[in-house]
């Protein structure tokens, strides 16, 4: 009888184990990683005609690591996102979520991949509050159920009169825009999101830090059996050891660390006063040479601020600031003619891009071509050689720019074929262009002029009720 009981117990255990399929196995069998995210410059958005965003790229790489398809799902608001992941209705929430004690009670966090600080934001020209006790004279609005609410609640223990409004409809980026438009006085946002939005809302300023640095991590259901978590830990360990995580952070944040208020205000103004005269020309050249027209416009703004009569002390001229030799090579006989300048500049950039090794993929291909447009392909190739010699990837702009900037120092340029170059100049040049490009993309999206059709399976969709 004991043997029979033991046998029946064993069979029952096997059946129970069969029913409780490990989470990771379920994802692989399904062939799809279901990820909750949110729209915004730090998470998930449409850039040109492609999907982009730090969280999106990171999730895409994790899906590739698992050899499954990525499905991005965007809930209506943060509260819904947290509820859905708590209920196990998705595999991961990848949305720049702050790790907090209250959240750890109901959801499980993966490895930390970034740190941010909560900051209070106000508009330039208005009174700058000195500290948390000086907020009662204005309207403070934050995202409902956010870590910012938790932080304010903790401050309220010391400042009982502190009060705020919680918004269930808008995200942090939208609240930052309300501060820019003077529809509210203050909001709280994470430092990375403020940096990403600074060039889009140039009047915004940080008054003070509301928190100490806090960890960001992906979230999973608390019931997750550990199989997905362990694989995620392995993935992030590999990303850190290879340097790919740092490169991804550089890709999305490297060009927005420097902020020039006057220049940013100027491009916002000239988008309305100057750009319309030349937009059709940029669009035509972009179609001819396979560029995004807004990228060409960003290059032209960096070169000439969209002034066809612009001329530098070295004699370069026109909207794309062409040298006489380059203009002749591209069959442009009048550098001050907008159509000729834009067409010749795009053609010249395309010729540089086409000379780079075929293995270099986008967007690195365009970034390296742009650096060469500024400083010459020979110096970029010198930097790529130094990059490879020193153990980094010569096909990645974040790696190459480190050694390009060193070409003004003898210990480095003495090792190269083409010698000295002011290597820091193309690095700043490219950072500016990427910032202007982001502004132009954002402006076009606001004007509803994109008209994009995305067929990608991971494109935006509301959370399916049947999931």
C-alpha cells in the first residue's frame, strides 16, 4: 500500500509540474515576448519611418537573445501598465520604471540598467522655487501612480501642507509640455526624460532634485518563477560585459547632454520662418539619395542656419556650406543657389556613405558619413583604425568618436596616415545635427504631417482585451 501511495504521489507531482510550465519556456514556445511600454523619447516612439527608443531597442535585443518575436503593447496610462504586469497579462514592462519599495511589494524587478534622479521642473521666466516647501504658491501636477507620487508622499510627512494633482491621462513628457506652455507651474520628471525633452521644450529648467539617484529596471509579475528573471540577468550581464549597454545609452543620450538654450530657441523659430522655403528641395534630394529629408534639413541648419548667402572665413558657401572643389565635383556651378546647394550636398554625403565598408549598418553608416562630411573621410578612417587597434568596434560611431576626438593630440595622430585633425569638431558637429534632427521630427509629428504606415508586427497597438 505504501508503494502504491508513493507511486500515485509521484504521478500527481509529475502532472502538477507539467501544468506549471516555466515562464521562459512558455515565451519560447509561444514565439513571442510581450512587452508593455509607453510612448516617449526615452521608451518607444516613431523616428522617421522606423520604430525607436531606448527601451524598444533594449527589448528588441532581448527578444533576439531569446530567438522570439517582440510584441510591444502600450496601455492607456501608467496605472494600467502596473496593473497589467501585476496580473501577469504580459511578460515584461519596459518603460523606465523606477524601483521603489511599494512597487516591489506587488511586482518583481529585473537587473538595474540605469539610474535617474527625480527633479522638479519649472518654466524659465517664472519664479524658481528654492525647495519643496516653496511649492504652495503654484500648481504642481504629476503622473498618477508614479514613483513621483511616492516621493512626494514621503516629503509630505515633513511638509504637511505640500499638495499636488495626480494626472491619470498624461505621461511625463506631456506634463513637461504643459509647463512649457504655462498651463501648470511645476511637474516632476526623471533626469533622463528631462534631458531627452530639453531641446523640444527649451524654456524648461530644473529647480532642484526631489530624490536621491534611483534605479531603473524592467518589471515582471511577482509570480514569475525565476526562469525569465535568470535569463534576463544573463542578458544584461552580457550587455554590460560587451559594452553594448553603454553604447545603447550613448546612442540615445550621447547627443543630448549638451544644451544650448539660444540655439535651440533659434531653430524652433526658423522652422516657421525659413524652413518652408526649402522643404520641397530637401524632400526631392532625400528621395534621390535615400535620406530622410529632415536629416538633410538638420545638416543644413548646422551648416548655415538655412541662410543661402552664408559664407565662412574659409570660403565655404551656401545652405550646405560647400567648398568650391566639392561643388565642382558635384556639378554645382552656383553654391548660393538653394536647389544646387542642397542637391550637391546630399549627393556628396551619399558618395561618402557609399564608400564606407558594406558591413557597416545604419544608423552608424550615416553617422560616420556625416563625420567624414565635416572632417574628411581620411581622418574618419584613421580614427576607425585606432578604434580597432585599441579593442573597440570600428563600425560603431560611439566607439569611433572616442578616437576621432584624439586626433588633435600628437601621441595619437602620429600613429595615423592622414595626421592631425581637429577631431573634437566633427563629434560636436554630429551631436548638434542629431539634436536638430530630433527637433524636426518632433515638430513634424506635432503637425501630423508624417503620414507613416508601419507594418511591423511590433508596431503600436492597444492592449488586447483577450490577452
